[in-house]
């Protein structure tokens, strides 16, 4: 039976006309808007929640993955600036070395929120929080305007160039661009309901880890708890806790399997289930993990920790083969090195063992290795004046397991912002911007872009 439809039409005001509109205020959107603003473009940044930062703030993902490849910092420019400025305001976790060339970097959520506010404001960006993308008005292969919804109702904003930093590829999807979703079976990585625990005794916790291999202590305990029937779902994949304060732990634990986060009903169900999963993990840590006996749940993320939704089809789709080959590109705008990290869609031993093989052996770099990111992977194939950055950039399914993390979002966001700024004088078309000009500007602004050893 066909779904009933309703035709709806009303005139809405055109509130703003700017050079560049960026939709999505996560790390990719912040980097894109700041880069375009610093380039001299008039920029509007639209974010549906009340704070910038996306997964790192509203989602409570507690830290950045590695900024370096073990031999050098590869996330230069705006990403490196974020870490350095957080360090100057005591916004990093107590155990963090901000100059580390490998390993994660824990941060304090409230300090990160303030920093993003400052960087966007300093760059002259017109910011609208609590504002949702409702629709896109197109003319052939061009976006004419975005339709936004807020407390004042619906209105339109026009621009020469647009950047999709929504994570879900929503701007591209509404503009008619082709998108891909999940694997061949339609399976998606499960999201995690992140949270913050307070009252952690780190002296006792570190002593517990000292007695075993530090990376195995919690994992071995998880598996013992599963054998004892503690968890409602026997999920062996346990990313773990990050120390974000003297007695605070940012918790990236638990999964909500079988969730398609661009299905509103499934997302709603997952948010409800996620809050139950957090309580179950709090009980696990109190019972099984020394140092967490008196832990309290301080808060849960207002956004679910979504890892995978749409991938926008771009002029070049970065692949797992590119990862394995440490591929360089003639138009590369950066390099990154995080392993391909695809969380199992099902909580079975078979799927978990396959994950470990991929993450720790098959798609894991040695020190000094990295892959290039071509500008073409940020140019939406089906729309002439639209770019994409962050989790929804142009990759195959496996490669998204690496590019989705926040440090890589800084890289792609900054490149998209610079390119969008340059595209303003070229009818908003990123394809008309010479990649060499983008690279020159990015290097000037601190990005790590070595000369390609080969091109593809």
C-alpha cells in the first residue's frame, strides 16, 4: 500500500546570503567554517544541537584518536591547534601528553565546547545553534539554498558553495546526491551510548591494571563477566574508559546492535536502549573493576555515539586498497593513519574475532605509515557546488572505519573549508579550484601534506 502524501507549500523569507554555508557543527564542520572564515569568505555554520563539537561534546566521545603516525604529527593545522589550545586551558585529561606521536588524547568536554565557540567566533562565522536542516532547494546540478528550521520558523539561506558536515550526509542526500549505506547485507556498525562516570579512584584502578597487561585487564574482566552471565548481551567488544579528569572517566562502552541511525524510529529506540546499556555497564564497573566501586553516573550523551550512516558518492571513493598501499595522491590534502576500525554488527564470538584480525593485523599501520586523502573524495559527484567532509566523505565501507574518527574530520573539514572559500570566485564549483592552490594554503596554515611519492 502506497504511503499517503501531503502537498505543502508556503513562502519563506531568505534570511541570509553568504559565500559558504556549512551544515553540521562537529569537528569537520568547525574546521570547515573556521578555515573558510580565515580565508576571508562570509560563512554561516548551522548546528542542530545547542553546542558545537558533535560526537566529542553532545555525544560524549571522550577523546581524539591519534594525532600522529608514531614518527610525526599528521593532524596539523586546525586539529593541532585544538589540542594545543586545550592544553593551555587545562582542557586535556590528566595523563595526556599533547605532543605524543601515537595514542589517544582525552579531553574535558566543557573546555572543548568553549574552545569551539571561541574559534568559530574569532573567525567571523555567522553561527546558528538549535537550527535544523529541513530541505534543500536545487537548480539542476547546483544547490540554490538550504531551508532551515528554528524557533522563528522556516527560512532559507543562499550561498555560492555548501559543505555537508552533517555526519549523516543529510545535505547531500536532500540535494539528490547518490549515497551508500552499510555493507552488502545492509549491516551497519552499532552505535555506543557514551557517558561520564564520576568518583573514580584512579590509584586503585592503575594498580589493578599494573598487575595484568594494562591493555588486557578490563577486557579479561569483561569476558569473565560474560561467562558469569552478567551482561544481557554477551558483547566482548569493549572499547573502554578514558581518564578525562582527576576522578572522571569518559566511558565509550556498550553497543546498540541492529541500529540504522538514519531511520528515525530505529534511532529513537536505540537512544532509549542506550541509556539502559549505560546503567548496565555502570553496574559492571562497580562490581568488577577496582577503583570504580563508588563510581556514579554523571551524565549520558544527548547524541548517540553513531559510527556509521551514509557515505556520499564523491569524485573519488577512497578505499581499503588505498589504505593497504599507503596510497599517495597528486591532489592529497592530508594524510592519516588510524586503523580500519569496523565494530561488529553482531555480538558473536565469530564477528569479534574477525574484528580483532582486521583492526590489529590486517588494517593496522606500523610506525611512520599513513595514507593520503585526495581532494576529490570531498567533492560531491552529483552536485557542482557541494563539498562533503567528516564521517560521510567519499569512501568505501571499510575505509570509513578509519576516516570517521575526529582527527581525520579535522583534516577533511579544513580542506573542504579552504576549497569552498576558493570556489566562491569560481561559481562555487570545487572542481574548478586547482588542488595545488588548496595544498599551498593548507601547508601555510600548518597542515601536514608531504609531496606525493606517486599519484592516483
